C-alpha cells in the first residue's frame, strides 16, 4: 500500500496513527527488558514532556496532508514511549519492594476480590503501610483460610516480604508488575482483620457474584460446582491439585481463567444460535450484547473479566458493522485504549495476549477456515465449536511456548475434543441458574444435563493428562515461538485478500 493512499483515506490514516502508538509502547517495553541495545531520553514526568507539546501547534500550520500525517505518526510514536515510561516507578518513591527480605509489620486494604483456594486465600493489598511508613505499590498475600477476608477489609500482620521471581521459564514477576504488585507475602503471622465499610459498586457486584456462586453450589454437586464456577467466572482454585495439574498438562488451564478465549468461543457459538433462530440478526445481536453485559457484572467486573468481555464484544460488533476495514480500526482503537490505561499489558500480561490474539484469529481467520470443517455435522453448532477452537489453539500456541518453555503434545487433541463442550456447558449452566432463581427444583433438573457435560469434560481432562509424555519441554522455546509466530503472520499476510472476502461474506 502506497503512502499516498493512506493519506487520502481517513480510515487508513487512523489505523497507522494508532499502530504508531502501539509500536512506541512495544519498542519501549523491549528496551526496558533488554536495555543493553540502545538508549533514548526519558519523558517520565508530564512536565518533562511539556516541551514537546508546542510542536502540536506545528500541525495546524502544515498545509500538506502528507506532512501532517508524518507529524501525527511521530507524535503518536513518542507518546507511546512517554506513556510506557509513565508506568515505570520513579526511583525517588519508597516502594514495598524496598522492604523485602526482612520481617516487618504491614497494614493494607483489600483491593480486589479475594481468591479462596482449597488450602488458603490469595489477597491483593493496596494503600500499604510498612513499618509505620506509607509505601508505593501493591502486595500479594497468601494467607490461611481463616480468618476470612473480603473486599474492602483492612489487614494488619507481620510477614517477611519477598520480591516475585520467575519460575519454570514463566515471567511471573513481570505478570505481577503489570498489575502493580511489587512484592509477595507468604504465611503472614498475627493477622488482624478490620471489617471494611465500603458500599461501593464493586462491593455490590462482588456480593452479587458470591450469591450466584452459592446458587451454583445448590444446583451442582462437587467437583462440578467448582468447575462450572471456574468456567463461567474464572478460578477453579477449589479443584483438587491433581485435577488442576491435569488441566495444565493438557493445555486446558485457560478455560478456568474467565479468559477471552472461552468467552469468545461461547460468544461465537451463541451468536450462531441466535442468528439461525427466528429472532433474526438485529434481535440476536441485542440479546448477545445484553448477555455479555450481564456476564461481566455477574463475574465480578474484574480486570480479566472486563478484558474478556471487551474481546467477546468485538465479535458482536464485527457482525453489527460488517466491514473488515472498520473492524480493524475498532480493534486497533480498543487495543490503544487498553494500552493507554495499562501499557504493560502488551508484553507482560499473558492473559491479555491470549485474549487479544484469540479474538483476532476468530475475527479474521475463523470465517475463512470454517468451510474446511464441513465434514463435521453442525448439530448443536458442533462444527462451529470445533473450528473456532482449532483457530484459537493454533494462533495462541506461540504465546504459550514463549511463556512456559514447554508444549503439551496432547493439547491440540485435548482442546479439539474438550473445547466444543465449553459453550454448551456454559449455556446449560446459565439456563439452570436462571431457572433455579424462578423455581429451585427446575434448576436442579436442568443442571443434570450440565453435570453430565461436566463429568465428560473432567473425565477427558483426566484421561488426556495421565500420560507422562502429555507435556514436554521445548529447547530454544523463544526461537521456536518466534518461528511459529512469523509463519502464521506470513500466512495471514499472503491470504489477506481471502480473509477480507470471507469476512464480507459473513456480514
């Protein structure tokens, strides 16, 4: 594509300006990961960035559209650098990471929903006070099951703080830092809980979610209740250690994380159900949008759930606007806004990466390859489930290999067989949940089908996860991941006209 064509097209101009911002964040994040290659000035504080703002005035005096676009590209690129550098913690601030490797007295407020596991609770604290000094950053606390802690509570305890470390090739420290968590605490002692008085919106939403999970416990028996809750709202911490290991070995852990992968898969199948029903396209899109909003609220509106909802919402929007060119801009605008809020998502948050890549694959690749699966019967949208699952698996593979340094050799088969059950189980669970609110015995009867689906899925996970060769380490995993990613990008670029044609035909 020629530069003159970009200048003449407002849609293409917007796309390249947004890309320049993302590239600025990407290059800066690479620099802070590998600072030995080059250096460039720091624009961390806004006052130091102010001298660049007068150059905006130049924009209004440029008569040439070409020169204006070049200026916008440069400004967007440098603004991406500036935004990422803003996320760096200034050296002059006292942080909780500065108080590690010593036993100290800590006080902080519970920031998010508390994750309760079989043998403990995971708590994120903010507004920290360490050794009677206010410090910057958040703290991840792994505490016993008792005393019970809830959102808004204030905790006071003694603990030896530690800096998060990577493990098994996974950059766990980077993931926590992307969420503002700079230190961890295991086995706190002398814990005192002061009940919170927060009555905010998040408190109401989390209370609503807790009631829904309790209701699922009435209509599903264990371990199906914990599995369905994890499938719908993320978690699965209540499952046994052996079962969670099986999910990991089979490459199916993502379905227990309220990820954009399974939410997007469900959205694809739900949309196909609705569009094939007598409701029609318009009413189907409205119902799907209402469901998605309800899901985000019911799942606690946590950052991971909101991200998954946004990605699934893009699939609904794609059908609404129908044009691939516009959808590219919407996708880039969504990515830009999310990176503007948290620029560290791009390289440090694997959940964001999996959600975004899976959504891109389902938006632009799925319409083309769906016809390759015509030999599979489409009863209950089985063909749609299998084809969309395969697309998501293939395009997220480089991310998994890069981050974990291993690959589940059984994952392609396990995902292809298990993932098609995900939309059906989610649908049955939601129908049973609504029915139980109206009349509890009715919800329990409907849940029998959900129990059957859950039993099949858990049994398959156990069977696929039992062989010792289910997961194997990858030598030169980063190199292999890059090669696979490059091959996929080449295929996407070479088939871009086919993708465009397929997308238009589905609109």
